[in-house]
């Protein structure tokens, strides 16, 4: 048999729990900062496109490919930031009232911390793949060039890091599937 809490203890507990619950709003400025940074990164994509187009006739096929991969990379990082901002805000801070907007992302209907981690891991693996491909093209882009030991080490470590991202993504997806399967 448990004794009832004194009223003043229950009141202090309610106030403290309200403060804890309200502390989730501390994350809102972080998401705002990420949106501003994404805007700056969007500007970087315009600079990269101008650079590619202004020197287009002077660039080799490998240089154009690296430039295009840079644009793809910027896009993927922007998608990652958007996922973190929207998914994190909805999961950890507050719901967003979309007013039945048809542009509302479908994935928000079933987002939670685990699915957000899986999506982020997949994005990181994709971004690391782009970086690995860019490094390989930069090193081997010109004809008859062999890799130096340092360049080979860079490729090796980028491959290892990419493998870690892939394994992490697979493990996150597997654990999410297990958790989802146990619920149904």
C-alpha cells in the first residue's frame, strides 16, 4: 500500500515536470540555425554552378563530373539538414500544422526517433559514397596517373568510413524493423 503524496510535493513535482516538458523548446533555435546554414549552403550550390558554367569549355570531363558530383553532394547534405530540422522538430519539439497542405512530406506520418536515425544513416552513407567517388575521380581523372601512397591511404580510409556508414544504416534499419514487427 502506498501513501498519498502531500499536496505541496505533488505541486512541486507538477511544476518540475512542466519545466522538463517545456525544455524541449531549447532545441527550436538549433533548428532555426540549421535552416539558416542550409540557406548559406544553397548559396554555395549557386557559386559551384557558376564556376562550372564559366569554365565549362576549359574543364575536362573528369572535372565536370566532379563539379556535378559536388552539386549532388550539396543537394544530399541539404536534404539531410531538412530531414533533421523537420523530423527532429516534429519528433522532439512540436507538431507542425500543415493545414492540409498537399506538399506535406508523407514520411512525417510515421516518423519517430528510430526511423529518423535510419533515414539519417542512409543519407550519410549516400553522402560518403559521393565523397568517395569524387576522391577517386580527382585522383584518377587524368590519363596515365597512378595513385601516390598518400592518395591510396585517403581512398582506403574513405572506403572504411563509407563501410561503417553502410553497416550502421543496415543495423539501424534492422533494429527499426524488429521494433516495428514486435508492435504489430
